[in-house]
């Protein structure tokens, strides 16, 4: 990581070791993301279901209804 000395305003670049370390950390993080190891909940629909237009529209309509209800509630209570 690059750093700036606050008192002198000098900019310092880290040695190659820390850059290599950052690249390794990034690669490990990328691998864990691609393998789904971050602990995020699974998506509402599997990716193949998004290819089905009816399933996609069904989820889209439910989301719109939820947003409309939130807007109505905010208007009534606001």
C-alpha cells in the first residue's frame, strides 16, 4: 500500500515484498469469491432460472410490489 507522510507530505512506495503480498491476498480473495466461500446467502433463484422470462418477471413484480408498499407506508406514516 502506498503511504503519505502527513508531516512532510512525502509519498512513499512500498518495497516489492508488500506488493507481492497484496497480490497474493487479492488472488486468495478472488478465489474465495469464485468458490462462494464468503458466507453470503444464496441468491433467490439459481442462475439458470434467470433465463426463464416468467420466473424473472415474477421476481421483478414481487420486488415492485414490495417497493410500492414501502412507499405507501412511508406516505401514510410520514
